[in-house]
C-alpha cells in the first residue's frame, strides 16, 4: 500500500494547514477501513486478465501486420511496424498506468517479460511468413527488435519522466 505518512509530511512541507492535513489523514484511514480483504485477490485476477489481454492484443497485432510486412519489405515497412508497436505501447501504458500500486516484480515483468514474449511471438510469425511467402529480404531480428523496443518505449518514457519529475521536486 501507499505510505500515507510520507504523503502527509509532504503536505505539511508544501504549506497545508493542520486542519487540511488532519482531514486528509481521516480520509486515508476511512479508505483503509473500506479496503476489503478480498481486494488483493481481485487485483491478482485483474493483473492476469490484463496480461492475457496484452498477449491476445499482441497476437492480433501480429496477425493484422502480416499484410504490412508482405507489402513493404523496405524501410517503410519497418517504420509502420514501429509506429504500430508504439501505438500499442501507448495503449498498454494507459492501462498499466491505472495501477499505482505495482511492485518491483510487476515492473520487471512489464519491462522485461512482455517485450520478450512479444518478441518470441513475432519471431514465430516472421518465420511462418518467411516460409509461406518466401520473403528472403525480411530481416527477422530487426523487425522483432524494433517491435519490442517501440512496444515498451512508452512505459520506459513514463518511468523516466516520473523519475526526472521526482528529481526536480
């Protein structure tokens, strides 16, 4: 859970009155009382549903990017794949950003696990395309690397900007 005492100290440091701080403390305590014991169970279910939706979303993205890969085997195809990955990364980031209680293991999984899984899935699709349509000029590792990098780029940008903002405050 979030450290409410730390937040209350920050509020005092920023000039909040003692009445405002006391009111905020009461609100935090009421929230803790309403926080049901089943809530963490639902959080785990929600995390797995989001993870599965990300995997299914990646699968659908790969399926719909097949024509792009077949039609554009040059730099424009790489650009489109990167743009699609960045757009999907922004969507995933918006979903993940709503979970403000993620722990380090969740961030490691998001930062390492999701790009790795998507890269291996994309390699599978590209190997299938290479054999099926005999695409010889297709650079497998470049496409996979671009897709994975641009997929996770919005997440890393948010983390970096959050640290810079924290450093400036």
